[in-house]
């Protein structure tokens, strides 16, 4: 594609010497540029009033209005135009003065056609680079403004550089353009302001993102907005903080949906569990012979039905546990707990079930463990699920080891077994609701697929984490990390 087909760059030559104007026109038109000329500064200024030029060749020494006088007016009207000054006095002083007033470069008289071509080509590349940057900034601005998440950036003096409409709507700002204003002039939420201050105060060698869930009162008098806030500093190549970026994500609807879902599950579970317990009671009466003699075939059918109903009761109970966790009830009864005692108590309780399969259960507990600040019922449920699974998914004569200690200033609990193991493709899904490993070893083992989902929810509620490592036919290890009691 030729230059003419993509619109040739426009060049204006302002010089009082006709031979310079003609020479420049001839050389530059041969290169495919669109060239215009003016023989004095006044005419040059009037021409740029009517038309934009990409490059202007400007003679410094002209009668009446010199190039140095034209240059500031020209740059004020067209700051993106590249100005190349032409001077017959190629002194350092003239060059410096022209550069200070906005010139891109200079070319001394007399100059050759090659010198002219080179300097004009360089200036064209420069303005094209500026245009590319401007286009990128424009595209980025459009993209950010269309985001549903709120985005705000500040400089290191806490002045706003950018704030998209979604951000302004979330914080309830109704004023004029926020750019250049301080954060306090636009944002009234103390948590957002505090996070920005904290991000700006981070040491140069720290890379971190501040995350917090905040509440913002609604402007229309309805329920407050629940917002996930992420705030982080951004730095230059030397690691110095240049400012901050804050992103707000409105999770009000998600929170409401979760609440409605939990309420629904809780209601349905309660309504189902009562009649199922009644059914179990009636079946037990029949099995005990209180309603008449029961044949072996009838007993077999009733025991199978009772087992299925018990599985449903277990499912309902675990659904209720999930609803309780999602409602925030885990973690409300925090108390000081001795981790070693908690582990020993749970291992003792589950040792009988392990011994029925000749499974050896041992503990490895560090001495003088620090205290945990945790919900005892929740951690009991975590250990119960992990130990029950270790027993269920291990063959006879397997080994289970439960350890407790401190690593990297966190309490750590590990439950390891030499059981069937978990296939690699299931590891990523193991904590999802209703996910169950189905292979030749586990096909006959009953379960709801909710146990590990409950464990993860409880650990998350304690601001901890859980991970799993496993190999088929070698065993599985679950690792739980929990924060220690503050001050420990």
C-alpha cells in the first residue's frame, strides 16, 4: 500500500527564502508527502488555523515575525505537530532556545536533500508513535469506562488520575470531573481511603494487594451495597510507588442469592429430615418385631430401605451444615483451643472404627503447641470428616497418621493414609460439592460428596487453607493450615 493510499502526511514549509521553499517542496513531494508553503510567519499561523499539519519546517530568522516568535503560538494550537526549525545560524544557543519552546529538532542551512529526508522521516515516525500512544490511551479509556467493575487510579499524592463511571456510581459521587481531585473529595468510605493510604505506604520491596469486603450505603434508601475491594500500588522500574489502583466489584446480588439459596436449602432440609426420621422409627418398630413376626426376606428389604434412608438423612444433615456455614454461623463461637488436645480427642473417638478394619492410627504432635482461636465445633467437624474419609477409603491393615505442629507461623494439621489414593484428574474437583471419586475401590462406598466441601468452608471461615496430595494405591495426605492466636 502506497503512502498516497493511506493519506500522505501533511507538511508546511515556512521560510522567507523562495529557493528553500521550492527545494523542500521538490524533495518532499518526491517522497510522497503533501507539501504546502508560506513565505512569512503571519501566513504560516493563518494556514495552521485552517488546517492541521503533521510536520512544520520553520525558519528561525524571518522578517517581521521570527520563527522563535511563531513557535510558541504554533505549539499552543497544535501541540502534536513536530516542528523542525531551519536556521542559518547553527549555534547551540539557538538550538536550545528552540527546543525549550517545543521544537522537535533543527536543521542548519545549507542542508542536503538526504539530510532533509532523514530528519522529516524521523519526525514522521515520532508523530506516528505519539498517535499510537494516543490511540492506545483512547482505547484503554473506552474499555475502562465500559467495565462493570469500578476502577480508580491515583498518583502518589492521592490525587485521582482516572475513575470510571462504575466506580463513581458505587461510591455515590455526583460531582464534576474527578480527575485531579484528592481521594477525599470523591470517596467518603473510610475503608477505601485507608487502603489507598496503606498501599502508598508499602515498602519499596513489597508487592501486595489489599483485599477487603466493605459496605457502602445505597443512595436510593434501599439495602446497602456489598463491595469486594482490591487495592494495590503500582511502581516504576526502580520499584518506587507512582500511585495506586483500586478495583470495586459489587457482590450485593451474589450475597443475596447465596442467602436465599441457604435459606431454601435449610427450609427444605428441615422439611425432609422430619418425615425421614419418622420413617426410620417406623421401620425400626417393624424390624424389632413389635408389629408382628418379620421373615428373613422382609428383614433384608427393610434393612436395605433403612440404609438408604439413613444415607438421605446424612445428606440432609450435611446440607444443613453447609447452610449453617454459609450463614456465617461457623466462627462466631471462637475460643482458645489447644490443638494437640483437639487432635487426640478426635483420634481416640475414631480409633474404634479404624480397628474394625485393622487399620493402625498414630499421632505425631509437637510439644507445647501455641493456642488457636477457633470454633471448636467447626474444627471437630473438619477432623471428623478427614478421619472418617481416611478410614472409609483405606483397605484393611492400612495406616493413618495424624500430625499437628507449627510451620511458617501457622498451625498445621495433616491427616495421611496409605489408602486407595485419589486419581489425578479428581484432585482439582475434590473440594467441590457432590463430587465423589468413582473407581473400582470406591464404587461400593456410600457418601454424599459434601464432606470435603464442608471441611473447606469451615477452614475458609477460619481464614485458613486446605490442600491435598495423593497417589493411586499409595495414599492421600490432607494438609490444613490455620492462623495462630494473635499475640502467639
